[in-house]
């Protein structure tokens, strides 16, 4: 949730272990960056471009919003941490305003992502548990999304104001966690975020699970029972998987920093954390950042629409690669054009016409001629397809 324990530009001793750790961190953040950007771009294309707004459900709209936030998070967070790792926290090149804004973007995106998961859980709760009451509309979902962004920004204003930029040394400094003006609000917001997410997410999923168990009792037809049960079960599995993955990736660093902040209150000394603490914080930071690309794997495994779109796109790219391969253009342009002409539908039609012009004496009666012509038509269609 926070970029680092102490000053953002605090340098660390250059040992062999430290250099190896930095290389591994850069590789991990690079993988998160590439997978997150490509995967979430497919999410936006699938649920934003391919699906029209009037055919898009509230769940698909929330998935689109989550894809946009995860795309920004998967680009901003890894890029920022790669920059800090490469320069070894020695300098800050983005000025005072950048010191106030850039380090807070990643935590804000994560907070917005958690809020969208809660909105998604509430939407599924209203649709499954209370199907005959008022449901969330597209307008309600959009308003909730805007409120979620506003609350996420508010929850990190104390962090943005606490960051200090030193123009002489050009360092962006993180405040001392032992200061009550920063430490107390920070602990309160961490506890609120974790408790609200755990309470709302657990309550909605438990209620949905109870309805799933009663699903066979409420429906009379066996076909309706099976269809609705499978649909609700799939929705619950997706939602539950996203919540569990979010908890495993986000909560450890939140709890670790909460423990560190409380420890600062007791010892009154947080300016020089140990090497082990920095190492733990760095890899918890990797897990924290990986949340932006984790949903991509969940979508690809559980959402048929998303998986088909990804497979279709890569298959089209493979076809284009074959068409524009080096072997194709190794011949002259004239021979290339002549070679392509033989695959035109008109050429198939000519060949097909020639095949049909067979003397009638080869057949005993007209029925054999009709059978032969239909077989040739089927063969022609098969070749074209």
C-alpha cells in the first residue's frame, strides 16, 4: 500500500545479494507489466468494444471498469517500482508535484479495485438473494464507481501530504511512521479498508451460497433447476476466486505495514529499517502489484467470452503471420500475385464448372448425375470453407 518504509530515495548497500534481488524484482515487475497491460487490454476490448452498451449487463459493466483500473494499475505500479529499483532509491526526477502524486497513484488504484469487487459482490447479492426486488442499473453502477474513486482518493490524502521533496538533494522523503499526525490516520485507514472488505465480501458470499443450496427447492422444472444452479454457481466461483486472490495478494502487505506502524509507536524509531524488513517489503510489494494482472488469469479460466476473444485474436495473428511470412515474399511480386489468384473463389467456380461438364454417357440415369453434382457441390463448399 505504501511505496517504501523510509525515504523513497534512500539508497541501499550494493552487495551481491542486493544486486541479485534487484534483478529479480525488475524481472517480476516486468512480467506483471506485460501480462497486466495485454490481458486487461483484452478485457476492455471484449467487454467495452465488442459488447454494445445496451446489451451489456451490470456485471459486464463492472468487469469493464475493473479492467480499466487494472490496466492503469498494471502500467503505473510496475513502471514506478522498476524506476525506483534501477536508480536504487538514490534520486527523484519528477519534482515536488510528482513526489506528491506519483507514489499515491498505485495505492489509490488498488483501493478502487477493492471497491469494485465490493460493488460486484453487492450486485450479485441483489440479483441472486433478492431477485424480485430492485436491482442495480447501469446508472447506479456508474455512480457507485465514481463514489468509489472519490473515497479512494480521500483515504490517501494524508499520505500525499506527508510526502516531502528536498530540492537540494532531490529526494522524495516518506514521513516517519512514529509521528502521530501521520501514523494514527494511516493505521485507522488500513483497519477500515481491511475490515470493510472482509465484512461485506464475506456476508454477500455467504448469503449467495445459502441461496444456491435452496435453488432446487424454489424451481419446479428440472431443466430450470440445472440451468440456474450452474449459472449461479459459476458466478459465485468467479467472485469468490477474485476475492480470495485479492485477499492473499493485498492483505499481507497491509498487515505487515500496520504491524510496522504500531512498532514505530512503541520504539519511536522508524528511520532505519533492517535489511530483512526492506526485503520482505519489496516482495510483498510484488505480490501487491500482481493483483492488477491476477484477474486476467481468472477471466481466461472462467469467462468463456473473454477466453474465446483471446484465442480468436491470437489465431488471426497467426494467420497473418503465415500470409506475410518471409517464405511468401521470397518470390517475385508477380509470382506471388499469380499464386494468390489460384485461391480466389472465382477459380474454384471455374474448376467446379469444368468438373460438372461430364458426358451423360458415363452415368446410367439422371439420378446418378444429380447425386454426382450434389457431391461436387459439397466438395466445393468444403474447399472454400
